[in-house]
């Protein structure tokens, strides 16, 4: 049975949404095309009617995931009295740790990018790092530009490292401790 153009577009969007979650949860190599398509409620054969390759889907799905996280972060910090504190509380949290499928692509896929031969995927992750650094540099108050940039690099590294380590350790108490210590260390008012 022939699928209408509207249905084909809807199917394609569903595959991208499912892949955006599955790649963050399981990694790029952690799920194959057949399982992805099954999760989207479609057949494996339909994949190549929608995408040139898995690399094509990866870039589109990670872009979708980044856009979603960017919107989530914008909502969290947009109305906050202290945007940096709101960002840290959002990122270095048990909610973020426990929901990789809805979390930051950087925390889930940075290691995949280091192993990838796909320049488009690597560029996408590199752009995400640059976007976070720009945001964190803007949020660094009372510092000259060079110091703000250095603070942004350290802050991003701590935020990202905390989430990755908290997800990696099997001991929940240690995982919680990692998040708590890093969140406290990054708190803008810790010295107050």
C-alpha cells in the first residue's frame, strides 16, 4: 500500500523523534536501524525511503535533541533571578541523570563523537560545546572576557563530567554525592 506524502512526513518525524531519544539513551552504536524503526512502529525497509544513511539520521536526530534541550534550558533560565544557578540546578541534577533520553546530547553523546568518522556529527557536537561556552561566558558576571571564558570552560567541564560520572557509577549514593558536590561547588553563591 502506498503511503501519502503527509503520512511519509509524519513517519519521518516520528523516526527522528524516536532516534533523538534512543541515541541519547543508548548511544549511536547502541541501537541499530531495525530496532529504531521498530520502536517508531515502522518497518526496517522504510528507513532508506526516508534517510540516506544512519549518519544522516544521526545528524537530524541529534539536531532535534539539541533543539529540545536548548528550549528546555531557555525555559529554565529565562525567568530565573539567577540564570547561572538555574542552569546548574537543571543540568547537575538527578532528573537529568535519570533521564538521558530527554537530557543533554553532550552528556550522552560526547564519547560517541570522539569515535565518529562522520564530520557532520562531530561538527554538531563541536557547535554544541561552543553554544554552551557562549552561554556560560555570558552568564559569568563581574569578570573580564578572558576570565569569563575560562570560567565557562571549567563550569561546562564540571557540569558535563558530573552527569557522565553520576550515570556511570552503579552506587546510587555515590552518584547522588557526585551531583551534590559538583552542584554545590558550581553554585554562584557558595562563597557568600
